[in-house]
């Protein structure tokens, strides 16, 4: 079972004094008014960079979370208009990537040409954001963005799955109460580690003394079953669920043997092979007959662009990280980690070739804060993950034992059981080597979630699949469809 859920404070703590947050970079809300056209609809909205005091599980001052919200003005029945709460992963980083890449009123238009000069990236109006159907609240956990812990609180006290989720869940309660939106349908969107947070937040909100049930959760680059696809050499399943990503990457670089198939037909064939012949071959190990071993190796070559000889020499296995280095090894190049469509020099100092995407989002966000949202001083906006590696994060109940469990999907299983109207949307990028499409499919296939309340979508692109304009449109249309189905 997942560890005990921390009890959230049930009432707003008006006693949280300003002195408790004396060093706040945003002492009071900064409000501006705007108009935009989203999904073909003209929307007037108010943008607010707003600090909200959030108590800890004991009801004491915990953190002051500074959100950035966009609330449509002049709409009918605002109290029942949907609200989408969004955050990135990290384990804790600010939401500026989602903000400038996908959901904000403006976005960085990343060219489909992965070789384009990053200096040519432009900030444009984001016609795809879902502000036409929902208000949007971007959450930066304490110690990121402008958010800070209360005076005397150790920032590390929030460095755990449960405590982090308690902070975010309580923020949703406080924000909803402050804005008179307790009755509004609520959706939570998390990306990467934010998907683990989203599941924990949904679970905690459902278990409040007065439950605050969510209408839905959206997981982008899901990591709930990360134990099944992490880079453990002996984990047979990890190779199986990673194969579709390697094949999609090979396709994007012209390295796959399609045999006249379309991309969708090719991927269907790869997934069928992965879960049948490939899984069986890996399970058999050294007892696999030589003729079958050679046949499997040749099939892997056709799918991934890596030679059959390599697979024969490596037990029919290649990790995602090795694949990044192997596909263009002859050129001394490496594939991007967050988006394997990108290629760059394979050197210690070069970094992730796809890092140009996130750097562009971060740089544009700083200017956007100042020029559009009216924040005069952006120097205190923290973008780095303050957690010192994954070892600096408490994974709650999983421990460090090799026999530990990672039961994060169970959090949503409980939510489904308690809330008959709850819906789940999962989206992953084909060329994302961190969280793979195969792992997302495996998660859904292995769950006992009601299939009529789960939607699974795959998009061209990587961890930030929305950097591809066509994928951005598809993702946001899928979110609209989810909200319309409530």
C-alpha cells in the first residue's frame, strides 16, 4: 500500500503573518489585463502573479506559493468554469517550460526543423492554449520560481512525494477558496516527475475530510511505472517497452527499414513484435536457439538502425542511453535525451542536444514576466531544481531496498474507485528517451483502471512533445475533448 496520506489543513490560516514570509520576492499580487484569441475564440482575461500562503500538514505555516493564473473575465457562471492546475517535474522545478511551451497565452515557436538556429526562435501568440474552455493556474513548488518556504521551515521538509503533494494539494484548496472556485471542475496536469505528483495530489484531495475531487488528471511524459523502464540491465521489461521509442527515433532519422509501411503501421508492427517475439526471446536468454537469435537480431536492426551484429554481441539488448550514443557513433554524435530527433556532438561539455528547446523557453519566460505580466524584478525567479539528485528526494515507503515497491499507479486506482466521474489522460512523445511511449502503453495495459475513463495518446516529438506545433494542437485538442466529456 502507498504510505499514509498526510491530513491537509481544512481551513484557511489567516494567522499566517507577513513576517513569516519576510523575504518573499512577490509580496503582493501583480495583476494585468489582456485579450487573446484562443482556439478561434476571443477571450478577455486577467493575469495574476499571486502569492498564496499554504499551511503544512499540521496546519502551521508551510510555504508561500506564488502561482501565475489566467482567469477569463466576463464569462457566465465563473464559479463553475473549469480550472486547470499545471506544473512541471524535477522532482521540483518551476512551471516556466509548460508555460512558454504549451499552455500560456504566448509560446516559443520552435521550428520543426531540428537544425534551426535557436536564435531564430520567436515568441508568438499561443492560439492553442485551452483558455477558451478553462482558467489556467501554473504552480511553482516552494524553493522554485518565486515560491518560498515559511520562515524557519527547512526547504528539505518538502523534498518527498507525500509532503510535496500535500503542499500542492493544499495550494489548490487555498486558491479555490480564495477565488470562489470550490465548485469549479478541477483538472491537474503534470509533466515528467509532475505525473507522480499529480497522482499523489489527486489521491490526497480525494481523501480530505471534505473531499475536493478532481474531474481529471493529465499526465505528460508519465513516470508512474518508472521502475519498469529505468535503465537496469537485468530488467527484461525495460528493453521491451523502450523498443517503440528506439524505432520511432530510427524512423525520424531515416534509419528504419519500413518496408513500404506508414509510420502508424510500422509502429503497430514494432509494438506487436516487442510484446511477443522480443519479450519471449529475452526471457529465454542463452537457451534461445541460434536461428531464432539471428532472426530477432535482424528484426531489431530493421526497426532501430543498429546492426544485427551489435545485438548478437549484446544479448539482443541495448539501453536507451547506449542507443543515443550508438546510432551516429561513426560521426561522433549523440541523440538528444529529451528529444531524440535532435543530434549533437558526443562530448562531456556539449550537454543534451535537445536542451536548446528548454533554454529557449526559460529565456523567453524571463522577458515575458517583465514585459507582459508586469513583474519588475525577475532576478529572484529560481529555475534550478534545488534537490541534490534523486537521492535527495524521499520516495516515501519505497525505501532503498532492492525489494522496494513503487506503487504510484495505485494512487490513481484509489481515485478511480472513489470518484466515478474521474477521468485520466496520458500523453507521451514518440522520441522521448526519458519516459517512453511503450512504458505508457504498458502502464495502461497492466492497470485495472476503467478503460472508458482513460485516454492514451502518442505525439511526434520528445519529452516536450508540444514543441512540435502539430503535436501542440493535438495535445490541447485532446485536453478540450477530455473536459467536454465530463
